[in-house]
C-alpha cells in the first residue's frame, strides 16, 4: 500500500442502509490511508454511524444535509432499517431531492471535491457529476455477479411472457455461464418495475447512469469473481473496474446494534466448544423470519444435535406483532448447553473467526458471504431476496457452500435442515472445508500490500489523483 499525503479531495455519499454504509466506510478508511482528502455526505441521524471512522481519521470532513421530506417516509426516519419492506422507491426519491442543495454546495465551495464516490443506489449523482464536469465512481457493496445481472436487467428490461408465472425463466446469455433465473429470483426492485411509469423510469435511468459512470469499485476480489470482473470490463467498455475487497473494519472497531448478550459472553461460550463444531445461524440486518419459519428452523436445530449460535432478528416496522421473530416457548430450555440464542445484533465477524465455528447458515447477503469466506467457514445458503440468489449461485459455483432452502416466505424442511447442519460440522463435507480454507487464504492475500485488491485500491487512488 502506498501511503501518501496531499491527494485529491473527493465527496463520498453512502446509501443509508447498514449493509451499504459499513463496507463503504471501510473503503473510506483505505482511501484516507492512501492520502485522499475525504468529505462524507450524511444526514443528521446517520452521523453517529461515522463515529468510529471519524475518531480514527479526524481529517475526514462531513457534509450534513437535512434529510428531505417525503410523503411515504415518516418524519424522523433517515435509514432503511426503520422503513417497511418495499420502501426502496420512497427512499431513493427522497434522496434524489438532495441534488440541488448538493449542487449549490459544490458551486459555493472554494475548494470543491474533484470526484464523487457514491453508492449504486444513488445513480442520479452521475448526472450531478456531469453538471460539475467531474468523474463519478460507483460503489457496489454487492459482488460483480450481481452488478452484471443488474446491468442486463435495467438495460434490456426482459419481461415474462406470462405475467402470472413466478417461475418464468429469464436468461442472461452474455454473462459468464449464461445463467438462467426464474422471475421470482430476480431483484424484487426489478420485479416491481412498471415500464412507462414516471417514477420507475427515473429509477431505471439511475441504474443506466451507473453503467455510464466513469468507474466502479466493487467489494470483491479477483480470486473469487475474476471472470465476472473481466466481464464487467468488457461490458462497460473500460478497465476502471476495481475489485477492492473483502473490505473489513480496522481492528478494534466498534459498530453494530443492540444485542441481548455481550460479545464477551458469546466468545466465552465458543471458547468451551471444539474446533469446527458450531453452526452459526444468522440472516443479516434486514430479514425477519415469520414464526412458521422460525418454528421449522428451531425443530431442525433441535433434531440436528449440533452446537449452534442463532441470531434472531425480532419484528420491526412493517411486521405484525406476534407473527414474526418469536422463538418457540421452551426451545432454549431444551437446547440448553449446546445452543446460544442472540436477540438483535451479533458480533458476526468475531463469531465467524472463532475456531469453534464450522459452518454458517446464511441468507447469502454479500457482506455475510465475504465475512464467511474471509473466516474460512463453509456456507449453508438460504437466499431470500435482492442479490442473495446470485450470491448463493456463486457460493455453489466456487465450492464453498450449498443451498439448503430458498425464498423469503418459504418454510424450510426441518429434517433436511437438521441433516445439512449435522453433516456440515461432522467432517463429511471436507472438500467444502478445504475449498473454504483455500478461498480464505486468497482473500487474505488479496488485501495484503502486494495483493490484487490492494493494488486495485492503489490504482483507484492513482486514477483519481490523475483526473
């Protein structure tokens, strides 16, 4: 890593969802180390998320703009986690209103940034960058496989022959492997797209603006997604595609939400378990399981006989109280000694890195996939929505995991889950463990000073400084 001073000044604009913000903050850490001057655009209630980064790098400036009002967003809400599922259009529409205040800030600033890095859900910033005659770099918290799919969807807008067929196949012949996905497994955002509707055409325009942007930084690494990264370079018509992951927080970084038990208690519990004997179960910061799904998962865990940590996300905005997020009565008593249930946030990176963890039952959100790979832990995939079906396909493709369930409302087969979890920590799937360890080594090599991702970060900074 080339650590320098006096680099270019750039504006960084995160999308206010935890899975998007946190890896972008980790990217900012790397860019500051390489000498760039950073201003982060944030709305008031999201400023606290920057606390750790700002304390580590006091040179970072913040641009705090009021969150715009929107008829579909309650007053005081500034983060996706506080909105009901399906509020993407409302959030993007609200954030789009920051265009004029941001343009005014740029034009009145005696030393404005010379480039913009913004999240993939903020495509309108490409038009702002064009007005200012500066480059815009897309940040993708998702992998190159999902970016490839989204580019095809929004550019080509494929539709179903039968509008009522959830299994209608949509093919992607230009993407490596020529994947075919049933309609139900495409991005829910795209499934909702209504051609000709003004709001949806604005949304499509923002994704097309991502394609037109000057460059893209992806939280991935070459040994994991090399052929998809090369495909993007060909598809976009330039080589300004930087694989900069796996992005991870600096050591001793404190962040996350409220949890029912301390990290010390969780680690102490794991310390008493044999190596690779524990199944870790977590479905990210957004997914909330219905009680029927939780019941089936609880039965599977009970019958599997495995030691496990289960992070349960309880009902939030948009979930009917009593129908979601409730662990069955008596379950924790019946699994006492071999099960640890966490309610709320879990210190996932710490858990996955512990030697006792032998497998990870996950929704296959991209951050979780990378964290599992970086820890050398095989994955049991239950994709539900968004990029997760593509991520689960990749997990199987590279040999570090298998799909055990799919769908956001699917109730899993308890017996099949029990069998998969038991075998995942029994040594019977040693090939998967070997592959997980190989990819872990590749991930760690990628972020070393002479690794592929570190070199891409150096090149990204060099390109920005040369604009």
